[in-house]
C-alpha cells in the first residue's frame, strides 16, 4: 500500500479519536449528583491508559536501551500526563471555540521548540503551511459564533499543554526513532498509574457511591479517554511521527474541526459557509506541509 495513503489514514483516524476528547472530558466532569473534578477525570484517563498497556511494559523495558528509559518516561510525563490535567482544568472555564483555536497552536510550538531547544533544522517555507492551516482553523472555528473571553486566564493552561506537546513531539522525533511506538507508549503510560491512583485517593474519588449510574457513566468516559484517546491514539501518533515527520504529525490538531463538522451533519446542524472555506484552507496548509516534507 502507498506510504502516503497509510500516513493520511493514520492522520484521519487520529483526528477522529482526538476530536472526541473534548466531549468525553465534559461528560467526565458532569456526573449528575456527583461532579468529578478535573483532577479526577484526568487521573482516570492516565490510570486507564497505563493499566491497558502494563502487560506490554515488561517486554518493552527489555527492548528499550537503558540510557533511553528515563527519556521515555519523561516523554510520557511531558507529552501526556501534564497536558491531561491542564486540558481538564481549562475545560471547566474556557469557551470551546477558543479552546479549539488554542489547541491548534501545537504545530507552531513544535517548530519553535524544535528550533530553540532541539536545534532542529527547519525549512522556513514549511511555516507558511503551518500558519495557513492556523488561519483556516480560526475561520472554521469562529464561523457563525461569538468568541467569549470570560476567564481568559484559563487559556494559558491549554497554551502550556501545547508547548508540552511540542517538546514531546521533538523528543520522540529526535531521540526515539529506533524505539517502537508500542514500547514508548507502554513504558511512558505504565509509570503514570501510581501517581494517578494517588491523586484519585487524595481527591476522595474512592469514597463515592459507585452504585450511582451517573458516576459510573463519568468513570466510563474517563476510561474511554484513557484507553482509546490516550493509549491507542498515542501509539498511532508515535507511528505517524516516525513515518511522516514531526510537522505533519503535529498538524493533526488542524483536522479536529472536520470531526465536529461531521458530528454536526449527523445531528442536522446548520453549517456556516465560512466554515467550509476555513476547512478548505486547512487542507491546503496541511497539504503544503506534507508536500514540502516529502520533497525534502
């Protein structure tokens, strides 16, 4: 099968998975009679993500070079553990449209972090594709909506999370090319189980009435976030980074509006014409990043 076709297939699948993350976080924090805190939802996400990969971690530890194990664990902390909490905290206050725009800063921070910290040589022509995609996303997200800037300070939690993503993508792309995606994910997430359980205990999660259907529903949302949106998605993402490069992989955040558009079509929601224009601009931007990478 054509390499580019596989890359785009992984790209689309990641967009679908991550596009549902915001909804699952909201569900997790709306447990009816019991409101789960953002710390509890994020902890459930990381605990489930780690538990499902623990069986693979033992073999992974044997295959990962000893001098890279600490780096892999650090990758899990920076690229997943910390952002999980930052996003849940931000989701309690920030406007969803603004959150979508801020989340799309990931490719830009990937470039900046790569240049400043990792001394990665970046073709400045690629920045044009990144910025074009960002413009398209802004147009698509705000089409027909009014942005609300209440509690704007919470936006910095998402910005910090995208910086963490940028650091992690560069770490994986530069230092872990010879380590399989399943080995990276299994070790990185297995070490998040213990701190996640500790936070759940300290926040009183285990004192709740687990006969409450709403609580179980919220816990299921957190579990789904962990197993599918974190463990499986991260493995796919690491594969994409290795196959297509850090820039193309990071632009997957630009595809999330396509997921919300599809969901809108399912529920017969009206689509603003500007949104179609924005999505077209995004496609052009992502195509330029991928085309230039392939040419280089």
